[in-house]
C-alpha cells in the first residue's frame, strides 16, 4: 500500500497529470495545445454561426436593396 502512495505522489508531482496529457493535441516544445472546454466550444461555435448568418443577410440585402448596393460600391471605390 505504501508503494502505491509513493507512485501516486510521483505521478502527480509533475506540472501535468496523465489526464492532462490525454487532452493535449499538439505538443511543441514547452507549449501544449489542449482540447478546448465545452463553454469555449459553444462560444466559438455561436460566434461562427452568428457571423455566417450576418454574411447571408448582408448578401441578401445587397441584391435586393439598390441603396445598400450603391453604398457598398462607393465604399469600395474609396
């Protein structure tokens, strides 16, 4: 039993435990890229979907609104 406690202490004494090593995707020298957490994935996914929706709306407005089309054309010229 004592031997197990010593090996547990040795394995946990490092900066990263074995659980952390399983989540590491890229290890480049001292830098490690780990799998993002659930909250971070939800935020980034929402941001991507929101920006794509904004792009689709802007394209639709561009084709159906001559005023917006001329505005975009004039912004592109300057």
